[in-house]
């Protein structure tokens, strides 16, 4: 329980420089476990039925007209300095996962709102 409490009450900086705690968000600003299916091959045939990726984005929220993607990690690190975090991100390719989630969510927003 303490891990969850700390997670939602720890402030972090948004792209516009403001700080936010997840606990400050109204439920209408949140989407939890956003499932997606991403087609890997645009040409369809009966033999290609499994040619897609299925995934789930932990949390998406909207703040001041911008959307943010949250992906919870439970890695234990010897130290929580920036260099240690960066090393773990690159070791586990979390940066690739971030970019893919952003791409998928962007396509989803375009399908809802247009360009």
C-alpha cells in the first residue's frame, strides 16, 4: 500500500515545467489500462491474422490540453540517481517502449479528433 501511496503523492515535472501529483487529477482526466492492437502488416490475408501487437498503456491523463503517458515500473536500483535511471532505461529499452506508446496513442487521438 505504501508504494501506491508514494506513487500518487510524489510530485513530478510536466513538459510545461509545472509540477503535478497523480492524486491531484480528477478521474475524468484519467484513462487507466488503455488497451491497443497495432497492425504490423497493412496487407491482410488469411495467413496473416496474428500479425499485430497487443498491449496496454498503464495510464494516460490530460492536463491543460496536453496528454501524458504513464508507464509504471517496479525496478529496484542500487541508487536512484539520474545516471542509474538512464542506464536502466537503455538496458531495458524503456525509451523504445515510450516512443511506441506515444506513436500508438497519437494515432488513436487522430482517429478520434482528426489531425
